[in-house]
C-alpha cells in the first residue's frame, strides 16, 4: 500500500513538473513600444489605434498592434513592407495582409505603389499600419522590408523579427 502511494505521489509530482515547463509561449509584448533599427530602417511595434471601425483584441484569439517604419538611411527608389507571423509546428509563415481576388486593390500597380511609398519615406514621413491583428498562438512577428536604391532594380532586404523570448 505504501509503495502505491509513493508511486502515485511521484507520478503526480512528475506530471506537475512537466506540465509547468511545457507552457505555450505566445507572442505578447510586456512593454510597448518595442523597436528595432538597422542602418537603413527603424521598425516600431506599438499599441493599436482604437476606433469604431478598427479591429479590437479578442481574448483567446488575437491581439492588436500598430506598426511604424521609418527610413533612417539613404534615399530609396522603391519600398515594399510585409508582415508575417509564424504558425506553431509549421515552417510556413502567414502574411498579415493581402488583397483578395476581385477586390479593387488588385487594380493597383504594385510598382507605382512601391515608388510612392519610397517617396513618402524619403520625405521623412512614416509608413504606418495603425491596427493589425496577430493571432495569440503566434510566437513570432516578422517585418520584411524590400527596397531598391538608385533605380538599380536590384532588391535589398532586411528582416526584423520580434519573438516571445
């Protein structure tokens, strides 16, 4: 009888230790804003703007944040900015924005948009994404900035990764 109690106690203790060390680490920011910089770019994640038509966080589903990107280096010819999140147990990254088929955004010229964004950033204005959703299960937010300089056409890329660690 004593042996059964000892085995049961040890088993419960082992389960408790394993369960507390295997907790999921969702990406959440303890202090906002969080910022990363390079010689060319400044990328800042902050609290989402609030408004009637803007997404609101849903407990157990997703958080909302804002993004601000500034050009702090040389002038650029074109710029594209992409946001991705990870999916647990997958190497695939999921985009946080896009344009569905048959939507008016499909009629916009991506090259002209990249030139326009470059001019905006060269003039000192920020690229701002005032409210985006990030799934609670995500443990990584990746901001990818792709640009060209001097109309060379050769793309350059930097990746800014915010993790739960």
